[in-house]
DNA sequence: TTGTACGCGTTATCAA
DNA sequence: TTGATAACGCGTACAA
């Protein structure tokens, strides 16, 4: 297949290949030859060779999308938004499995594969990663971290944290399941502080790594010594972990303890009771990421786009 | 960046570019010039241009991985296995969102993008799709459907169905949540029949589409008229849907009704009670897919690889 | 062992 | 409007 080249078309149509090229790229062609080529191209099922095009144009229509993980509804939902907004690019997904070193590798691929740009779902913008990004001469857009040096799309963690914090403001003893700010500043610092700013009484903080297992474990440890009337986990999955721990400890939700999460993903509907959560519009984030990227191709500037969300009251509070 | 070409290296090293090319591809180079080029390449941070290489070689090291959906732990786990086994290829993920037409599009991309092969996660091998695959002149490996015309990796649905069916063999009234065999033959026919072959008493069958919502809905409908002591859903997510429906109907699990699922993914641990399920080793499936693909590159033949799994008893039965 | 010259498929330049 | 020709970066006969 696909062995038909522009030269074949030219021969069959009795014109020069440069004419065919012009025809294909909307250059000036007489009506007569246009019809001729039209015919030939159609029944030859000609498809231009992407390699040759990219080699010539010194750039490709492929965007590297660097994601920390795929087994997360937030990530896949953003990818769906990207796909939906995508006009005519190829999205090359590079999964880094939450490993910063693999992010480096992925960024290197940009040069090697001649990618036309990068969309990075960031959890941890280390200096090395930032340097590597700045060294690229293609458009870069990031998501997840609010770094003024980059064009970025973020969710409104201040709004989200405040909203949840506000509902739980009068809890007498709250447990917050957070993440290390060093590893995710937006969640571990911004979202966290938005929550605590609303709380009026005592609260404790424990740290997990976004996983179900760890969240469950740290919750169990915390419950060993203290009773909490409210648990706020900074992600839905971690909230699910807390839920399991509470169940093991025979604590009723929401009668004895209220539980809150963040994200509004399938997980919050999967567990029982369903988790009251702040739902972000991740699909919109994906769409905006693509639009922002296309805009960067035209005029690079560190624009910031914030996507909001809504508090969804379910059964866990 | 990446403007350094093989010619630049050649100039700086004072040799011909063909020598550099040989150096890069392991051809015969004298020790003297090798050291010279070594030096230059190193501090020039040279990276070969993938487009030029692919154009020349008429093939690329990029494999198109066509997946029906990304928001599924089974799929992402297989992708992880693929990544892990991957030696030196680029995996281009093409999400079809469970739309057969998009599968067609994806297969077309093979020619357009000059992909070196295809790995297809299949749910529904329509004649059109099969034709399109056969028309390709690159290696093709499929997963999910046991079609003797293709090299394939499948999970052992006979084993799995029998195992679950065996445990539930003596249930007096069983509800099976299946899927349309027209849409997924392996699950809707093979897995289904393996289950029913073990059942000794009465059973009803309802159909859903792999989603939580639909499974929940059809279960609720079924429960409206009948009481079941066992519900077998052909996937974990659908089992989760059944669980929610049962909860709404105030049916206790497992006291009143036992629930079974298939997959062994995170979902079975996320819901409460945890679902007793047949766990497939999807990671191994991914690894085998890659190895099988590499083998097809050397010697094409419709090999079949079957990956087993284990029955995991949890709390739902 | 090394270098020269050409071709992969496409686009761009420049005459005609 | 058209066509011949030169590039893009790389690999590889072939000759030296």
C-alpha cells in the first residue's frame, strides 16, 4: 500500500510533480489540469508520505502529550477533551508512570522524534524539567501546575478547596489527607491551604501519594488514636481509601464521620456511600489545553487559563 | 535544537558523512576515526532525524496501538505491559472511544503515518475491519478476540467463565449480566457460555454495554420482578453497577445475594463489599502482545497466546 | 577503511 | 500557469 507517490500521480496525469504538489497544497492550477489530477488522485487512493513532508517542512503535526499516569479518570478525561478539540494533529501519549526521570526522557523524545510541541500534565515541575522545557524550540503548554513561566491550564484549586473547606468549616476535629507539596504543589499546597483557611476548629494532616492503598493506610493509623468527625481527602481516590479504612473501623459514614473528596470522577460514584466531592470539568481542561497550544504556535506567551467546577453533594456528608 | 545533522558531525570530525553514518550504524570504521567521531558526537549532542531515517528505510519504529477506551483499568494495565516490554519502538495510542468507525480511521492512519505495525485491542471484529487489517502490509497483532486469521493474545475466557460458574453452580436463581455477542464475541459468547455451562439450576440473562450505569439499570429492572440469590456480571464494572442496584433495593450482599465479576481490576477493591472476581493478568497480556508483535515482524503467522488468571475470593459471595 | 554520488517523497525556487 | 531542479537528513551502492 501507500507506495503511490506524487511522482506516480504526475506521470499518470501527464504533468510535472511540482504541479501536483501545488495542486495538493492549494497553489495555482488551471481548471483543466485540476480536473485531470482530481481524477487520478481519486482512483489511485493517493496518500502523502508524512515522513517526507515532515522532513521537508522541518516540523511535524505530532504533539507529545506527557502524562504521569493513565489509570486515572482525571487524566483520561483530559485526554478525551484534547482528542475532541484536536483538529489535525497527532497526539503521541507518553506515559511517565509518575517518574520524574521518565519525564526527562519524554522531553528528549521531542527532538528525536521531531515533535511539533509538548503538552505536559505536570505533577512536579523540578528545575531540571523546567530547564529542559525551556530549551525546546517548540510550543509548550502545561497543566496541573501554576507556573508563570509557562502557558498553562489549571483547575481552580482555590475555589475548590474553599468550597469544601466552607462546608466542613464547623467540624470540631478534621483529618486532612494531603500529598507532599514537593511532589504536587498545586494540590499539596494551594488546594490544601484553601481548605484549611476555612476550617475554624482543630485539624490534623496526614500524607499519602494519591493511591488508594496508602490513603487507606495512613487513615487507619490516624484512626488508631483519634476520632474525627470529618475527613477531607485531596482526591477522590484517596477519599475512597479513607472510606475503606473507616468501614474497617466500624465507623459509619456519614453518621459518625463525613468524608469529602476532590475530582468528581467515576470513583466518587463507584463507592458507597457516594462521595461528596468538588467536581472539576476535566474535559474542558483538555479542550482548553489544545486551544492554548494552537495559540502558542502563533504567538507564544505564558497565558493562564483557569477551569472551574462545582461542589457536588452526594451521600458522604 | 536538533539542528545538528550528520553532515555537521562529518565536517567537524573531518570525515565524509557516509563514514559517520557507518559509525552510527555499526559499520566498519577504523579505531582512529571512531574515537574522533565519538568525541564530536558526544559534545554536539547529536540526535538522528527520525523523519529522514524513516523516509529512507520506508518504515518507522512506531507501532499504532488501537484501543477502544482509556478509562478502563484492563486497558491501561495492558498498555503498561506493552510499555514494559517495549524495547525500541514508539507506541502511538489511538483511542477509538468504542466507535467502530473510528477503528477504520485508525487503521487508515497506518498508511498515512507510515506506522510500522498495529496492535489492536478488539471488541468487535467486523468484516470491514478485518478486511482493512488484511490489506495492511505491516505486522498486525490483535487482543480480545480469538480470530484464527490473526496473531492474537487472549485471556482464558473458558477457564474464567467455568471457574466463576463452578462456584455459583448450585445457585437456585441466577442473574447474568452479559453483553451483546455481536459487540464482543469473546465476552458475550465464550465467557458467557463457559459460565452457563456450569450452572445447574435456573438463570436469567440481561444485557448491558460494559458501563456502570446500564448495568445498574438492567439490574434494577430485573429485580423489580424477581429475587436472585446470585448475580454474575461479565465484568467488574458491571458488577459494581449491580451492587449499587442491590443496595438501592435493600438487598444485602452477600447475605441475600452473591455477586461475581470478571477482571480483578481496582474496581473490585474499590466497592464494598469487594467483589469476588476472576482476575486476569492484563499486564502479562500487554507484554505478550509486544513480544508477539516483534515475532510477527520476523515471521508472520497467526499464533495464539492465551493468558490465564485466578479466581480471587473477596467479600461478595 | 574511506569517500562520492544518488535516491527516499516532498516542497520551494525560479525560469520559462 | 507550468516544469525542471535543488534541497530536507539519512543510508548505501560503488568506487577508490
